[in-house]
C-alpha cells in the first residue's frame, strides 16, 4: 500500500489525496513536518518537501513532487481520468494547476501558513501586513474563479479535472486559516461547495491542527 508523508495543512498533499481518492487508490498517511523532520524528508526527496509517497511492496518505490506524482497516477491508473480531453483542454488544465501550485501558494497559501501556523508553532507573533496582503491576493484569486465559473461548468472546461482538485486543495488550506472572504464570490463559493460535498473531500474537512482551529463554516458543505 502507498504511504503518503504529509502534514494536515499541506495543500500539495491534499491535492494528491483528492486525486488518489477519486481514482480509488488506497493509501495510509504518515506525518512529516518539513520544518522539523527535514532529515527524514531529504532522505526521500532532495527538495525536503511534502508530499512524498512510498510503496514498500514495490521495492520501496518512492515518488516526490505533487505534480509528478499526480501525472504518474494519471499514466498508470485508467480509472477516473483527471487530465483529459483535447490537447488544448489538457493544456488549460495544466495551466490552472501551475497557477495554483505556484502563484496562489506563493501569494496566499505560504504567507498564511507561515504567519498563522508555523509562527505559532515556533512561539512567534504573526506580521499583520503579511496577513493583509495574503487576504487581498485571496480576494483577487476568488474574483478570477468567479470569472471562470461564469464561462465554464468547471474551472478548466466541461468536466471536473485535476485543475479543480488542485484549486480546491489550496483554497481549503487558506479557508482553514481564515484567509478568504467569500461574501462577494457566489460563483466561486458555489463551485467550492460542490467540491466540498464529494466523498474524497470529507477526510480533509475533518482534520484539525492543535495550534489553530478553522472558522465555523470550514467543514460545512452547505456554506
């Protein structure tokens, strides 16, 4: 069985877990904190990041980098294709995956994780300006999701793809950390409610970090 080395609020690990659940691939979780378990992670992944995935029954086959792992399962598991359609549609899916893995994480996810979680774990105070900037960027990205959903059934086209799962994974972490204001984003909110209602998302919504609790709406699939 696959073992995923991750921590509860790692958006890249959440993306991988969603893909594996949608494809019906069994896995078990192993907790690894990049800022504390660096030696363990560096042994498996030279980048020292989560997620890392390992299967002892396959001669300890070990894979790292969420995009590489997701592509691996897309190529090896036929069930529920999540990068699909025409070449143009697949290019659009990969564009949105990269936007959330890179831009959204740098602008929103990473600052929120640093200021609201990691600094608390380390006993340091957050920087208010960094939080304000992250929340402003979060508003801008939700605006863009509103635009996409105005023109498409799903973010990248007519069907749910890995672009939707990737965006939802990153948004779920920002939402847990109280970094998103949904009040003027009905289209994005409606799309996210549909994703939240999928069985694959349920385990993510149940997880909690001792150092910080999510807002009351976080695990409510009707909000």
